[in-house]
């Protein structure tokens, strides 16, 4: 005994079968969709049941008669032929042949006529064009960007997007992109890619330009040079519309000559000074302007040395000593170094700085000056940080980046090894006096093993080892913070 659900399913099945039979009544063939490629030949069937009375068969497409078995002299369209079994042959198919084809079979009363619909789907590779058609789009900063790509092809192409060599991560494939121009970084070329599995993907590009006032990036805001050599100041300018860039020195536009040349390559702008003179030292202004605004960037040209660079070879040489190795770029000989150091406590207040003045120990003429220095009398298992300044004939350099270092036995969880960080912005001035001694002299009251200096604010510090030579100095150290 069938349940109510079973009876319902049976009724649905019978109804579906009746619809299918009705759709094919009078035909031995069934509706067919033929998927094919260009230049193939397609045969659409129209097999009429034999009822003893010949049937007249006509083929139609979009209301236009293509073939008629009752009129054998009918002029058929190009590439179309009706076979003896009433099938329709379409040769060398084109994309425009895609569509529905209706086979109509007619008999005298009482049969009347019946129809059957077939389809051709000519698959072809995608093509795509951008919107706007020019492939260029310009918007103001903060405006909405609206761009699209229109694709053709069978099957229907799927569109994805790329920009600056990377796929855009969208929730779904879409032919249209809409977003706000919140930053000029969104400027650039956008490429839409249409794929449908037939042939090669098709692409179209849209160049987006976002109007904004100039922005300047300076590679080096401080450039070291020496009289007689070539110096180059660089700034990168990003703007739309394109900016006009000029260079200024001492509040006046730089007079370009064969010795001082302005050079431009895309967004990179340079001021090249051949045979530098001391009168060229000072601050230069890279000024960029367009209709939306003006921006300036300052670059200093100086004869003082570049900031020193600590080498990775720096290492602990004992429980209370550390060996520092650094290099300095300077076209002029280095006269002396200033070494600053202090105890470092992670997460807590830092101690006061101690400063040492260290002779150059070398008469080498640039451009690279190397120095090794052993600092002794440090506390065991303690973390420190230090920095270096260098002086040549033109003055003191800017401080190096901070070096984080520690003596042997420092807690492992706090010891990150050799680390270099940005130095404080406060101005550093030499405050150490150094006097060579004629003979070995011993002093009390130096840096204690406990890691703290005695109460007096000025103490002598001895036994400074430079490279492989042990030199003895009397050092008056003035303890104080940056000023």
C-alpha cells in the first residue's frame, strides 16, 4: 500500500513523462543542443514518425524560413543544407550561428503540425574591452572609482582582475570594480582577465590616475661629500598631474651650469654637483609643484663623515669586556670618535649615559675607515646599548644607530644578540676630555664590577685597548643626559 508521499511522487513522475512525450509527439528524435567549435559541421535531427502520410518539414530560425521539403527549389542560406531525412546541416559554423532552430512537421487533417526545437552553441575564445573605452580613467583624490570590462565568448567568460602584478582578492569574479580613491597608491594599471576554457584568456587594461598634490620621497636626507668629488642629491616625486621640480639653495633657485646639473628620469629627480666645493655645503630644497599644491624636502650636503656602522663581528670578550668593530665612510681622515654607552634594562628606566673620546689611531684617507675598540670594566651578565660619533676636519657626524650588546652570562630571554636600533633624536655633543699618559698609571674609583659608577660625577677611566695596541689614557668622564 503506497503512502501519501509515494502517491505524490508517482503523480509527479507521470506528469513529467506526459510532458516529455507531448514535447516529442510525432518525432523519433529528441530536442538537442549541440556544442561545437568554429568551422565545424553540425547536423540537427528532425526524424518524423511514419504514420503512412508523408509530412512536410520546414526549418525556421528567429521566424526566418531556412529550408522547406515541400519546395525543393527554395534558395537556402549559405552553409545550410536540408538532407533527405529532413535533418538540417550547418557547415563551417560561425559564432553568429548560435541560437535555436525549429523543425516543423505538417500533415493533413486530422494530424495537423508538430514542432521540435534544437540549438547550436558555437564555443569561441573570449574577447574583452574596457570601460571607459579609452582604457584611461582619471579621478580626484577621495572620489569613487568605477571601471569595468565587457567580455564576449561562449561559454560566458569569467572575469578576474590584476593590479601591479598581483591578483586582486575579491569575494567573487565580477566585470566591474568600484572603490574610493583614498590614496594615490591605488593609481596604476588594472588588468581584467576573461576566461571561458576555450582558447587563451583575453585581457584589457585600464590606467587609473588619481589627482593629488606632490609627495616627495628622499633616499638620503644627508649626503656626505668632499671637495673635488662628485655629489648627487636625489628625491622621488609622485604627483598627478605631473609636478614641476626645482632645486633651491640658500633660499634661491640653483643656477644650473655645466658643473651643477639637474637630471630627471621618470619620477626620480637628481641634482648632480661635479667637483664639489666647500661653498656647496648646506641645505638644498627639492621643491615639487602642480596645480594642486607644493611640497618641499630638505637634503643636506656636508663634508662631515657618514654615521658609523657597527659590524656583526662585534662580540663579548669576557665577563666584563666587549669588543666593538665599526666602519665609517668619510672622504676626509677621521680625527677621533666619541663612544656613548649605558646600561639597558628591558621594560624599565634606562640609566645615564657615559661617554668616551677615542683617538682615530689611523691616518688613512677615505673613503672607508675601520676601528676596533675594547671596552673593559663592564658589569657581568648585564645588557648595554651604545653608539658612535665620528669627527673629521668638517666636524662631528650624526650618531650611529644604537647597538644593543651584553656581557657574558646575561639572561638568555633578554639577550637578542647584536641588535642595531635607531639612535635617540637628541643632539649629542662631545663632553669627554682625553689626555695621553707617558707611562702606565693605576687609578682607583673606576667602573665597578657591580655595574655602577662611584658617587663622584667625574671619574678616571683607564686601559682602553685600540685594535691590537694597548694605550693608556687618563679619561675624565662627565656623566649627563643628552642636551
